[in-house]
C-alpha cells in the first residue's frame, strides 16, 4: 500500500479514488510532469532561425582569376583610436552606426569589444559553395556576455563580428540589428585614413 500525505488525502476526501488506485494515479501524474518538463523549454524558447541565399548572379559560377592575388597587403596606420561606451537597452549595431556618423569615420578597424547583451541576432555562413548562404539566428530573450568584437568599417559601412557566451557555450557571427546591451558594452575602434581603398576586402566576387 502507498504511504504519505497523498494517500491520506485519498482516504479522507469524499469521492476521491481509492487508496488502491493511488499507484495508477501517481504514475499518470508522473508521466504528465515529465511531458510538461519536456514542453516548457520548447514553449519558452525564443530562438528563431532562417537561411538566406546571397547570389551574385553569373559570378557565382566563375572560377578564380589569375589576375587577383591570393593575398595582398594594404599599408596604413591609425590616425586615432576611439572607445565607445553603450548603455542598457541600446542596440549595439545602431549605436555603432551612430558613432561612425557622429565621429565622421570612413575607414577603421574594430579592435575589441566587451560587455553583455539582453538578446541577440547574428548570422553565420551555412554552406561551402557559391552562391553563399547565411543562417540568421535570433533570440531576443537570451542574455550573454560580449566576449569580443572585431571587424572593419569600410567607406562608412560596418562589417562587425561578435563572440558571445552563456553558461553553456560560446558562439558568434556577423552582428545584426536586435543585439541589445545589458549591463554595458565597450567597443574600441582604430580609425584609418579616409583616402584608403578597402572596397575589395569583403567583396566575395573579387577572386
């Protein structure tokens, strides 16, 4: 016979199942709780993913050109270094865009980043052949530490990558709108000369 307060309740409440049925009832409750525990994370999870194909037309099928060097250098030097500080709930990418415009930055290297976020959106490359594909991963309710940021500003256009971490994993990708600052964020930028031509650096058709 089962024992405990639930058995006593079964015995004193009018119309309750008999104590002999307690084991069957208990097994049913346990199955329900197991199912509930499995469903709650799925219901509460906010992460969404969608894949985008980035075709550049006929250039996708073009072979590498011998006229394009395998690797090349762009000689330059920093003209100044700026440190940006972002407060709670500011969108990280929108804040960077604001600072680039406000400080009249045309070309720069994103050197470092630190802080934390309340949620994020990034994208990562998701295939190996042209046309390239990007997987956009978004979770507006997932807090994470901002471990690092790097990238470039080319003719005023921001190409920033971030590394984020939570208690389970580190992950990252190309910074997208929807990455909201939590405690704070700090980003350091090394500004380059305006006349520098960086247009080919992230041009995938230049190959």
